[in-house]
C-alpha cells in the first residue's frame, strides 16, 4: 500500500520532494494510524461488496469500514452479515497486500465475536473492528475490547504470531461522552480503558453525526462541524483528553456527509487564485459543484484542531482528504529543524517567514514528520491544487 501509488512516476517526481512510504499490514501501527487517510464507509448490505472494495483500493483508498450498525436497518442485519461473509470469503482469495485495511463496524460485542468466528479463515483479510458508541459506564467498552481479545486468541493472532492482532477503532459518540454533565468523567475513563488495551487499539474516531443528533442538529453544506458550537466543544474535549502528545493517540476527523450539489446560502470560501495560478479554474468549479469546498474547509480545521484523517461516505472525498494530508515543503523543513535540535532556543524558519521555538514546537514537528512518511512531502512551490488535480484525474 502507498498513497498516490496510482500516479505515474513522472507525476510523482514532479509533485513530491519525498514520496510516501510503502506500507504493509505489518507496518508499525502508529504509522498506519496516521496513514489511514480517508476511511470510506460502506453498508454491509451493498451489492458486489468485494468488487467495490477492490475498485476503491485501485483508486487509492487505503482504509474501508464495512458497517453492520447504523447504516443497516434492524431487519436487514442477518442478510447484511451474510453478504459481508460472502465478500470476505471472495477477498480471501486475493493477496492481502493488494487490499485496503478492512474494518468491520459491529453493533455489539456479541456480534463482533459471532461474525469474526463465522468468517473463519477469511478473517485474514480483516485488519480490525470499529467499536461504535464507545463508553464504559455500562461496561460496553470493556466488553468490546475483551471480545476482540478473545477473537485474536481463537484466531491465533496474538503478539507472538506472524499475523498482526486484529485492531480496534473506538468511536466517541455515545450520549455519555456527549452530554456535558458526564462527558469529562466518561472520556477520562475511556482513556484509561484504551491505555489498558493499548496493544489492541489503533486510533480513536469521532462520531459527529451521533453527537449532533443528541441535540437535534445537523450541519449544512455551507458550514463545518466547527460552526456547530456544541459539537465543536465536544471535539475539543476529546482532543484535550486523548490528544496529548504523551498519550500518542491519533484522533480521526468526523464524517463529511454531503456529496450532491444543493442550493447555497453562503458564498463559497475557496479562493480562486491558487487554481488560476496553475490554470485549474475548471477544477475549482468541479469542487464547488460537488460540495467539496466545504470538505476542504473542514479538513483544514481538523488539522488545526489536532485531528488527522477523516471518515468519508463517497469515493469523491478520498483524493481530497489525501491531498490535504500531504506535508508542504515549508512544513517539512520547519519540522526537520525543530526535531533536529538537541536543546531549546529559537530561530527563524528556513523560509524566513516565522519563528521556530524548539521546545514548544517539538511535538508538532514529530507528528508532522510521521505524516510526511505516510503522505509524502510536496516539492517547493507545489500546491494542494496540483496534488488534488493529479489524484482526481
């Protein structure tokens, strides 16, 4: 697996100062958590599920979640499980290295264990499970992680085996982690729980749809989740508790759920100048028509607020997320300067436009260098527009 793998070598040479690393299912989980990028959700009821997963892998998607929870009507759960198991059996004939990281989102710990057991040998193509409405006030979070632990033991996927242990991605979205009166206590308890099961947990995800639902809210295409203040406050608390550099948890950005053009109320905020500079005015128009300008704005705010990667529900979102995750040449030089300093102090940046203070900026630099390994570093002067144009082509 490699981000932007489908691009021709000549295009990569033009765009990248440092290419993304090749990744494997056995790569360091800390790097894989950063490299998830756009995690594409698909209902387990979807027809030709195996074909769809292969297609998205070829298009550049590195992580996919097949959902048995909210995306599936209650009465369709048995059929969805069967459809998923058939798809896994078909995909098990492939080289796992040619597949994206596949996760299954289950409703309950019992379903996780049952589906995992029924998958049998086909479980080899699954990288992990998504744990919805994660909380431990009722013991639900611990039950999920214990079920995954049991499944790993039964499948022989322990730390001593060649197969990596199945990983968990808990989603912070439960009412107890949303409502103000219980939030800090439950989030703190959740942090202690994922630390206890650190070898099983890949990263933490944020479920902004359920958070918004708790207040009867939904953001429009003109706004980002950060304009919904009550949800933005929750995201801030999740980052405060899970996102401290000493804990090292990657927190993924919430879903962007718009993909069909709808009437605008507010003016678009996507500047025309960067597109005109590389003769890509038509690309800007396409982005506006496909509702992708709002996604771009929200990804910028995700990164500014300590989130990396994003849940997406449409293939058109994938190249946007990945282009936004590429480290600029300026960021890369700043990160190298800061990480390479043994002590404190301050100096002007290599681009001569900002101050780099070595001690306060060190955690940022280390995270940036890890992102550079996963998504690459752009050449000097190469903009997001050029990366996006190449990957959307």
